[in-house]
C-alpha cells in the first residue's frame, strides 16, 4: 500500500468518534471495507461473554460546556475527546462546585485534553485543557449539554480468515474503539487494514485470522463467540501504536521466546534494525485477553512508539502531527517481513539422511575441489512467492552452497527454518531459496510438525 | 522473642559441657523446654543406625593437667574445651614425652584453646593455648587427671512436629553437641528454640518438623528412626552459626535453585539485604546426612558468620563476646521472614480463566478509565496470619490492582506465588494480600500441587 | 611413542602420492602397519554407498609440463601437488590459450603450489606457483604429460575395533587421501597411528573403533558397510591438522556440550591449557558424514592448527617445516588424556545411601576431630590402569577425603565422574582414585548407564 493511501485513510478516519459500541465503529469499518474485504458482526447488548455483558450502545451527536456568557470550555464538535466516552445525556445549569467532579484535565500538560471513559458506570463528564480550566470564573453558572443516547443496541466487530495450507493459524488483531487519537490507536487500525490488503490475494502457507474489535470487551466477546477456533491459534500479532516518531519497538509475548518473538526478532535483525524490546506486561491491550489462562495465545506487538512511552499518550496531542503515514509505513514493513518469515518457517526431512548426498552429480557443486571459496550463484529464489517489497536484508547472505549443506545437515524434521537461521546466522529467505532448490532435486521434503 | 530473653538463654547455656551424648545435652534441652514444647527421646548405646552405632554415653565431672608444683595448664572447670571431648578417664603421672601426643594447641593462634574430639576411638587429651604449651618446663613430670565416664547409656534428642494444612512438611534442624562455643553452635540452638517459640502457636499452612540433635550421629539416627517421614520432607533449614558479627550469609542446598534457596533469596531481597552466598559444599553439617542419596532433602543454612569463615571457629575465642543476642536477632528475622514467605507460597487456579474477569462490577477497579496511574488502596492483608514483626520490606510494593491482574493472569495452577513474585518483582506479602482479595471475590482458588 | 619415531614416520610418509583411491593409500597403510595392527579392506569401484558410488581407481607414475626448450613449470617427481589429483592421462602439445584452463595458481601466494582435485569429473590439470606462471612466455607451445591410469579397481581403508568392558564404543577416525601436505593431513594419519599404538595393548573399559579412510567417499562407504555398528557409536574423535606451530584448538561436535566436548575441555583444563574453541561448522571433514541425520555421531576434533586457520593450508607450504613431530606430540598428549578421562568416566551407586557411611571404622578418616585441614594420603591410584605418561595435571588436586565424600554424596547412579569433576572442580584421576578406594571398601559399585 502506498504511503499516500495510508495518509488519506488516516485523515478520513481521524475525526470519527469511536467508542466500544455505536456508529463510530460502524463508520470506521465501512471506510476500511472500501479497500479490504472482511465480515461485520453485531453482538446485541446484554449478550453474556464469559464474565462480561455487552453494554448498551452509545451514540452522541453533540456536547458542550459553556458559561452564562456563552464562553465554551469544551465542545464535542471541535474535538470529540472533550466528552468522557459513554457519558449519559445531560442538559443542566450547574454551579461550579456541582460541575467540578465531572471535569477532567491534566495539570502537568496544560495544553492537552485528556482521554477519559466511563463504560460500565453511568456517569458523564467533560475533558478540557488545564489552561481552560484555570481560566474559568468559578463564580459563574455553567450549561452542561451532552446529546448522547445509551440504549440496547449492539457491539460491532470485523473479521476474516485467510486460509493457508499448513495446520497453523495466526491471529492479527487490533482495536478500533478509541476516538480521535492518532498513534493510539488509529495507526493500529490502518496498519491492520494495510497488512490485510497486502496479503489478502497471496497464496498463503499458514492461515491468518484478521480481527478488528473494541478493546477488552470486544476481545472477550470474540473469544467467547469463537472459543474453539481461538484455542487452536498458534500465535498473535497485535498492531497498536505503530506510527509515532520514535524508535521501532517490540513488546514480547508472555512466553518471551515463542516462535512469534523469535521470528519478529529475526526480522528486525535481517533488516538491520535494533528495536526497543519491552518485556511482557499485564498493563497492555488485548494480549491480556488472548493470553489469559483459558486461551494462552502468545501475543506480540511491534510498535512505534509504544503506549505509555510517549508523553502525548491518551491526550489530544496524540494527533496526526504526532502520528503519520511515513512512520506507519516503516512499521508496516516489519509486520510484512515478519509474516514473510512466518510463511517460510517450515521443517524439512532429508531423503538422503545417511552421509551427505552427492551434490556434484546434480550440478550443485563445482567440479574442481580444494579451493577455499565456494561459488554463490543459486540466484534469489526466496521472493517468488511474495509480491510485496521488503527492505534490503541487512543480515548478510552467505554462500548458497553452505546454506544447502546446513539445511541437509539439520534436515531431520526437528528444526524449523527459523531454528536453522538462528543457529547459522543466515537470512531465512536465503535458506528458503536453498530449500526450494533441494526440494526440486528431491533431496529434502517439507513436513508438518503440528506446532 | 525479645533480645534480652535470647541473651539470657545464651548466658545460661554457654557453660554447659555438651557432647554427642551425656548430661550436657540433657541439661541443654531441659533449659530450652522452659520456653518451648518438644519431645525428648533417648536412643540406647549400641543401637544400629544404618552404617553407624550409637556410642557409649560420655559424662565428665572434672579434668586438669598440672605439674609437680601444681601449675595448671588445662582445667576443665575453667573452660570445658581444655579436655578432648569423649576422653576416657585417666589419672597418671607422666614425662612430657609421654604426655605430648595427648596435647593439642594452635601455634597460629597462641591465645586460643582448640576444640578437639575423639568420639569413635578410645583416647584422651588436653587442649591448651599455644602460649601455655610454650611455657611448659619439659623436664618436669605432669599429672593428667580426667574424671570421665564412658559406658552404655543413651543419646538424647528433641523433636516436635507442628502440623499444618498443606501436604508439605519442612524440617528445621540444628545440632546441640558442641561445648562452650558461642557461634558454633550455641547460637543455632538458641535460634532454633526462638523460631519454634515464634511459630508454635500460629495457625500454620505447612507442617514444620523441629529437630535438635547431636551432629552427624544424631542426624543419622534420626533419619534411621523416622525413615518414612523423612523421605517425605519437602526441604530443610538448618540454623547453624547465626550470631557472629559479620555479614549475613546463605549456604545453598545441593540443588542450588530449589524452592528453599529461592524463598531464602526472595526474603533477603524483600529485606534489602545482600547476603554472602555460599555454594553447597560437602564440608558442612547435617545437610551431609539429610541430603544423602537415600533422602535427598534440600537443606539450606542462613548464617552469620558461617563456619570456616571466621578465625575464632572451633576455639575458645568463639565465645559470647564474639556471638551475641543482637546479632542472633538479625538472623532470626530472616528465618522468620523465610517461613512467612514459605507459608504464603501457594498455587492458585482462576475460576474465570477465559479473558480477564470484570473487576469493576466487584468494586476492584476504578470507574473512570484512560488515566495512567492506578489507585493502590487494598490495604495490607498479608500480615494478618502472622503475629510477629518482620523488618520493613525493601523490595518496593507496586499497585495492588497490578498485583491482582498478574495473579489472575498466572492463575493456571502451574506457578507458585514465589514464581510470580520473582517474575514481576513484587514482595510475596503484597501478592498474598491480593490473592486473599481475589479469593474473597470468588475469582481464584488455592490448589494443592503436591510439590 | 617417542618423538623421534613420530618424526621418522612423518618423513617416510610425506612423499607418498595419496588420493582417494590407488597405491598411495595402500603404501601409507602398509607403512603404518609396521607399528600397529589393523585390518585392510578393499571396496571395488562401482560399489554403491548410499547416494554415492566408489569411483575408478587412480594411479600415477609421472607428469610434467614443459615448453619447447625443455623448461619445466610443473614436475610430479619434484612435488606431487603439481598435478590435479585424479587427472586423466594426457600427452599433448598445446598453445598457451588451450593450456590455460588447465593451470591453477595462487596469485596471493606466489611461491605456493595449490592443492586441487577433480575426483568426479574427468579432467586434467597442473598446479604451479604463481611466480612460475608469470614467467611463462605465452607465445610458446607446451608439452603436457600426465602418465596416470583411471580404471576399475578399488578403494582402500583400514580399521580395527579394540573391545572394552562397557557397552559404549567410541570412534577414532582420520583421513588418508591427501598427497604431500604435512599438517593436512599427514599429521592426523600419524597421530591416529600413534594413538592406536599407545592404547592397543591396554585393558580398556570402553571399546574404540579406529578407522582410517579417504575423506568423504571413504567415510560414506564406511558408514554404508558398517551401518548397524555405526548407529551404536557413542561419540567420535577425528584427528586432523594436529602438528602445526600454533595454539592447540578444539572444534566442537554439533551438539556442543556432548560428553565428547566436555571430556575434551576437562582434559585441556586438567593440563592447564586453554585451547582455541571452534564451534561446529558444516565446512569440515568427515564429521559431515558421521553426524549426518542418519547417524548423528557427535564428532570433535582436537587440532593444531585447524584447517582454514593457517595460510599454508592446501598448498605446498604445508610441509614438514610447518608441521613437525614435536608439535604433533603435544596434541597427542591431549588425545591420550581425553581417552584416559573417557576411560575413567563411570557412574557409581552407593551401597550406603542413607546418611554418610562411617569412614572412621574403615580407616578412611582421622580419629581426632575438630581441626580444619584434612589429611590427603590416599596416594595416586588413578594411573594404575594406564601405562602412558600424561602431562602434569594443572587443575590442582584437593584432599582425597573430600573427593571420597563428594563421590559418596553423588553416588546415586545419575552422575558420571565427569559430571562430578565439573561440579567440584577436581581432576578426574583424583576422583577415580577415590572411587577405587571406596569400591575396595564395598562402599560404592560401578553401574552401566547405557548412555
């Protein structure tokens, strides 16, 4: 996907007022469906999902806080963060002391409107800059107006499964419940769609389940509705906060050295990038649900900049000046490279396990022996299954003859291509190219490992 | 137990002439029984214990070595170290060259009387300062008098089992066979009694077997007499050399990272103390017997200063100026903290394993979301089962909400509270408090793991 | 074996023109059989060995390249490296441009004749110094003469099994197919024979299979001909490049911490030598065959200097000035020490597993207790099974009493003598001596572990 397409998606989606239910999510998914296919599902309010219930649906048309002279301190139409998400309707004149418990600001960031929610307790409130709050004449009376609607409806999510040949299915999940903030998590929403767009038409080896849901309640409902399928998921990537100006990072799965972790780290290595590594932490996103004891799906997040790690997090300053398409594109390459590497991560069995097979008679070995340097002219076969461009591999490729020898040596079915790449420090794509050559000569065969 | 009580025990017990059998041990146990309850058992001389036999009982009333002019070089009544323990009776006038093989001194520590024994070979001897030995006029004749008694009797030990709810039993064992030396091991004897005193009346989770025995032969006999019970012991703490002026230390079990080792190290960490760590060594005390191939009880020793590590070891300079109650008290806190942590080391199973349970509807979560800092007001529930004071936790407590979330995340029964504490770097007492809260809300349940 | 005997073997064997088949190998094995016994086997050309076939036999009597004036640029009788090994017969007058594709030289080493082969493609060629090549007047015509013979015959190898008591068999394999080069691999050939000579008449514990073969095709045929026996091999040492002037080194097995690796590293440690450690690499010698998926024999090589690591490798400069008997002798000591340690690597079971056995009643413990230093007077029993001299142990021996206590402690059958030596940092020979003493007193017994 072009950077300009990404930027235009960011700009169209940014103003939409999303929450965990309501038309904001519907509108967001509708825009994404202009470029990628996936299914939309509505879960009625009141549906029980394990320990939770889908709440009433929330919609909002307008909201403002003004004084007797018509000075506005918060205005939904100017910035949807001005209203506490899930505020019940209100239309009242109040003294400042009655109003005060309903106001939220950030003294340490006086120019920022904070992001606040009250999903499961009926309440209402306004978020305003601390500068505005400080300027209020507390002797005045104030008109609090929130034209919202909280009643039984449904919660909306999107999903699609791209089916591959292997018995492994990976989950790509993001959350679409945050209002106008760029990095958290409009960036994740757009990257999710771009990733789906890039691989949707490929002939895939593994299966990939793309899920886009409201955070927490959405993930819990999705697990509840697809319980059997989700217990079989091999691993998950969870795009979130992917378009900031800082360093690329990786938040590990709860296992820490799962295939997901290793393949992401291999991808960074092959691209010559050293990411900031974050250990698993229970303070996070839907990995909390996916990795819970009943499911234990190892879930990793490639990010830029990670939530909690940038000052603008959960405020109006996390906008499209902070997050942009060029930055998102960099992160997208790592997600694509990771999936590319996952696709190539196969196990092989030698058909000539006793001693080395004779490469010379198959034209895979030079005829004059004794010299030190081996020729390297197998060409680059590894990209033929993949149509997208990945950045230049920074992990230097070695001789293809060596790659073939190592593959033959380890081809007892117990080691994946990733295992071998880590052991001998070669890019997976070179090993995959060598594997293809060996397969064509009948020297190895791919096996399913059931991992 | 108050420091003054400890000091007074040390002073009363110091002069008693203990050996592996005899009235010294009996008198020692009798004094301890003034403050704690335990059983006394007598094993007759000649009883076979695996490869060993209980020796004849040894008692002594007086002993001295003097020359023709009545100059005394060794005098039992002045210091019981002057006589080689288990010396047979003697009353002879001797030339110096006949006497010399029976004299023991330490040239490198001329003011110290060494500690020597001859339990299993009939012999006699005097231990004297090297200064005294050097002053002897070797042309004189000498009167060697040892009024001892070596005949069939019995060997004495004490024990008691405090029964808890779990299926795990821990051993707390010390040795009471050393005569007047303070750190080795009157300090261990007194700490053993103080520890028993502190936990004797508590409602305990695990069972604790307190054993006080003569070193080596006592431990072997105890294993022989309680063979079946001892094969079921989960681990052992062996107080020994616990009241020196140096740094607190820990001698590891032969496994090195057994629960015993990890819980002791966690306790030191929580108290902000970095102990000297000693690897397991076959040169030691009764861990040699308890950890032998037939029993393999992992045995650790918290010490201050460890045997072999101080110059005064096994001499008359290991006295109550070297070892004192204040120092013993510091070590006692680590033993108590270790048992406290052992008590809290439980495994939990989530009753809501699918996704996170909803904490909000149970009042365990704030209603306004989106902000960074979580409130921490669960209070401190962890100490309610324990009446003694432990030193301030130096491992800083985190938010109780996080503690609950981590517990819920790991609550698949496979991880103990210690495992979780190590993983997330929180004090066990905070996790235990959080576990209690979650149990009260029916969110987790304790399970037996049979470890 | 004396250094002078080694030197005389090197000098007699150096001029022989070896290849993968032919009289050079036969003559080499014949000379070795003057000092050691082993069997000779001939495998007919055309025999199928897994994916390979034994090639026609190659013999050569003369070869030279000269110009019209009789100037010689390559002369087999001066140095057999001048001819590409397995060159087909030729006798032609050629223009330089016809000759050029058949010439091999090393521009970066102008004084060296390179070593080249063309085993499996019919071809011919001369190897000459780059200086000679540069001096050639390319306008002349040249007479290329190779008096060789390529026809069905057989491939020759040698082997012998020395049978021991245990159920473990180790392989000692080297390759004898290289013409006149000293370190690679005449040194390995001579060390192989010297090692066999040293242990051939000993009363061995393990079995040792000594194999001397042409590289690659020889190893593959040997595996094919002795498939069942080779699947039972416990490990392999592969002497190769053992007489250079550089540091001793060790190339690890593909497992990396196999018993073979650990015992070699223990041997270096006991000798106070820190070797250069090389990880396993598929670029190597017959470990590629022995460790292939069908056999997986862990194979290590103690070397000095390793192939690829010295500039003279695979050239005429790898001669007997580079490699010599004194240097080979140093490496031989490490091979002997390694086998010595392998021989002692046994597992023991205590006959008194409950508590410590009483050493005193068996005269293994001093009678006066309490002092710090233990006597060490068991003598050195460990060498009695071995007649050869090994270098002074640099890993300092401890007290024999401690060695006995540790052995008794670990004597549950699960730990080998090597495991114990590593754990407590004592030389294996001291532990073995202590084990013998304990066995004589009926305290432990040796067990087979089936490893």
